């Protein structure tokens, strides 16, 4: 059973009996005594023994703990502990709002008797009658929100609710009744401490308070051990929009200055068909529309011509220094970013996908952009017009409280619309979600993260890219993490560990016997036949190639991220990603096989029922299960003298194998493959440290490079400190890096 499934089972058992303090057969070290308080006996002094009110009015009245926070905040210590992994449950009722925003929370990890850091998770009642869930940390005089959610139903906040909070190093969970309503993996600085209660802007009554340590097996399943991870993509959200007006050229310039790998921006279509930048559907928030067009009622961008839009000021709302900043067109933004950062185009209206795709082609940027959208149709239309485009499916849909189920649904939709990556709300990121997205051969970006603590936490959870209003923070952290040694220790215990990066693209079985044994998959370009042989080993079945599958020996699967324990589902997902279909089929001989066919090219009888032999279709058996104990990626053929390896400051380059070049969806796939990088020389490579293994360098400034010698000659023309632009293909998509020699 996998670690994620074991963890899920442990969590399920814990939810059935949340007050368990000892699992059968599991001894737990001595710790704080469990607390059960029903307030049935009036205590002397107004509060149960050991409970201390630090702020606000707390007292026991009519078998309940009554708190009156007024318009301020009330805080109470329940137990000094220290509690390391704790479950706190209680019932809340009689809530009366004394301010516009009433909140009640359970606190944990309280340091220094309440004078230090506090963590809290709770619920609030907004004036609009929506229930809000929040995890925040107090370190000083203010609370900093780390995670939040909302449910816009008719429930009256916490009133009448049974609440339970489970907290341990790395993770916090909030339950209302039997429903898991909120989870956060951002408690990286949680330390054993006291537990308590916090209320603000309200009066309420609490009873049935219970505090107990989580069972050891549950605590291990929930705890997160953050480890060093590889570099992530830093994406400037609407440009460096903390510093400059969003979706403007000045914000994009600052994003480039901040070192962002890409600049994200939103697009709409004007009334006369131009693609222009704006986030909102209307022009009211970020322009002087009312001042320029006082008589117009319709402020929608789609109702305005480009000439009308040119009259607007899109900068002064941010600061006077940006007065007169115009709304840019897509073409103008491309001209600015070309050769400096990857344009990340977010399509707002779903119906303009084809128009955006045509504008991208007209600008000659087909292989250099990343296109994302919440609208599935927009992604489908872009892929129909530009099959070579790299795309991302945007989502904030929680779908399920189970992170693994949620990840599978997001990947299913992303693959269905043709996306290469899931781009999700960062609140959804927990280790099980990240692992499952990667396990299914999909990249993962998150939005929008600005807090330095959260940025580092999410980086250490293993995502591939972070969209931020302050991309300089991501860039700074990349520089810090790049100096850390990557641990090679596999995470096989119950504690969830961020997977360390591995240097080679290979598939290595975890056991001498292949059948039913998961395998490790490291990112890079892997021949489809290697994936097929691993699938044969796992299933114990022969692989049969239908004629429609073509010559798979020349096809490559681009694996976007390391995977610890791939199974048959994962391996099949890699193959489905290059347009293949995997079907169990029983031949007339009675042999059960896995048939591989092309999803687009299969014949009409591709759906033949099990037990019926397909009609007159050539088949080739490429492997019998269990025949091999090790599968590795194919090495390039020995290079000739003219294209011999060139080693430049710790980087080994080689010619691009034909099988790899054939799978690159780009108009000019020729280039030079980064075959190996010596990490010891990383600090001596200058700007070339931006390169990663399996990158394919295609140009140095305007000069094409097709052999290692041409690359060496091109770089020799620069002196240390000179700025140059390297165009490269990374995981099958064009990237452009601005760097120095």
C-alpha cells in the first residue's frame, strides 16, 4: 500500500474517533493529560483550574464558557502543554456579532505563555452571510493570514457548530461536524506549545471542550517534513504588480528587472477585434473611465474600440508617477518580453481562444508562450490553432476534501482540454496533492503567493512554478535553495517528505522483482519504449503494439517532475500524454495483454470486447512481464569527431538525439543537448547556471547553434559580464533566458 493510501486510511480512522489518544499496538510517550470540560460544575474563580484569560471577558455561566470580545479581541489559555500533535474539539452556540466581522478560533502552538507566537484556525461570519475559514499566525501585535476558504451557503457561521482542529508540525485541519472544511500545509514553523481560544467582534458560548494528543500513527501521517527542492519558475503576476500598475508595460519591465522567468498578464478582446491587457471585465477599477467617458454607462472593455482605450490612463490609480500609462496590446507586450522572459497569457473570456492563438502566431511567438485559462474552451481552441503551444489549466475548485481525489480530477480536466500543467490556487497545495499531480505526469504551478514565508513553504512542497506579485522574492529564494545539497534519502516512512530532486532521467525498479512493484521516475526525456517495458514489468503482461501506434522507438515522453513510486496508472498516464491508449485485451489464444494504440489512429474495432481477437491488425510484442530488472533511458549514440562533446565550465553538451528531436513540437528543433551538469562547478558558470539537464539550446542571441562546437564558438565571442540571450527548449516548450557570460 502506498504512503498516501496508508495516510488516508489513518486519517479516516482518526475522524471516526477523533479523541483517540492511543492506537492499538502503538505506544505514545508521556505527554500532557487529555482535557474534557463540560462546565457542569461551576469552578471557583470563574474558570476551570489552569485556564487563564489573557484578554477579554471569559466566565462560566449556565454550564457553558461565555466570552464577550466586544469590538476587540479576547484570548484564553486552556492548557500550557506543551502539545506537539493535538486534536481540539468543542461546540459553539449563542453567537452574537458585536462588529461587522465576527470570528472565533482554536489556538495552538502558543509560545512563551501567550507572549510569543500564536497559531489559530477558526471560522467567521461575514456581513454578507458567508462562512469564512482561516488559518493565521500572530507574531507580535498583528495576525498574518496564511490560508483561508469560504462557503457561501446559508449556515450561520460557527453558531451551533461542533468544531474540531487537528494540528501537528506542518499541517492544520478544521472540521465542522463530520465535514473537513479546511486544510493547510503552511504550519512549517509550528512548535509544541499551549492551546487556547480566540474570539473577536462577538459574544458567544463554548461547551464540550476536549483536548487530546493525536495518535502517533495519525500524527506521522499528517506531519510534513519539508526538505530542499529544485528551482521553481518565478512568474510575475500581472508584472511586478506590487510595485507598479498591473497589466502594464512598466509592470512587465520591472518583472524583467526582478529576474522573473515569465510575466503573466490577462487579455480581453476589444470591440474592434484587438487583443489587449486588462484583468477585470470592466475598466472602472484600473482606469479613469468615468473621467474620460462620463456619459457612457457600459464600462466593459469588450464594448470599447482600441482608439477609445488609448485615451484612458491605466497607471495613476496606482500612483501619480504612473500617470498616463496606457492599456497595452498583446503585440506590444510581446515586443517587450521577446528574448527576456516567457509571456504567460491568461485568457479571460472563453470565446476568444482562437483570436489569441492567431495573435500569438502573427507575432512569431508560437513556441515561446505559456497560455492559461479557467475556461476549458479557451485552452481547447488555443491547442487547435497552435498544437505546439504550452498551456495550463487554471483552477480554484476544491472538488473534494480528499487531496488525492482533487488532484486526479484536476489532472483529468487538464488532460481533457489539452493542458500541459495544472495552475491552481496555492491554498490547495498539500503534499498529497503535489505528489498526485506529478505522479500523473502533469506540471504544477500555483497562484498568487507574495509572503516570503509562504513562498519558501510552497517551494519546499515541490511545485514547479509560483505566480507572485513580488517575483523578486521567488528569485531570491531560488538563489538560496540552489546552494543547498539535495538529500538522496528516500522517504519511505509515514512522514510526508518533499521528494528530493534526482539528477538523471531514468526508471529504476524499487525491488528486484518487477511485478506489482512501483518504480522511481526522474524527470527528463524518456523513450516511450522504456515506459512500456516498465509497464510490462509492473503488470506482468506482454505489451502489444497496434499498427496505429507507429514506431514508438522514435517517440519520447517528457517527464516534467520526479515521481517516487509510479504504478501502472502513472505509467499509462505518461503514454496517454503522447496520444496513446492502453487497453487490456484477451487474444484468441487466451493470453491477456496490454494493447497500445494511437488515440487518434485506432481503427473502428479498437473497442473490441475482451475475449475477441482484433481483426487483421498487425501486432508486435515488445516485452513480457518480469523479463527485466532494470530499465534506463537510451543513451545518445557515440558522437562523431565533428560533434564531439564539449565541456564548458562543468556542463557537458552533446548533439540532440534524432529520437528526441522528432518529439519536439517546434518549428526549429535543432540545437545542442545539455547532457550533464557538474554541480560542483555551479558557482563558476556565471549566468549559465540557469541551464538544467536535458535543456536544448537553440540560439545564442541571433546565432543558431546545432553542434557543441558551434555553441562553444558562440559563447567564446563574449567576455565575462556580457549580457546575452539564450533560447532553449525545456521539457518540450520554448524558454528564453536573459543571462550573462
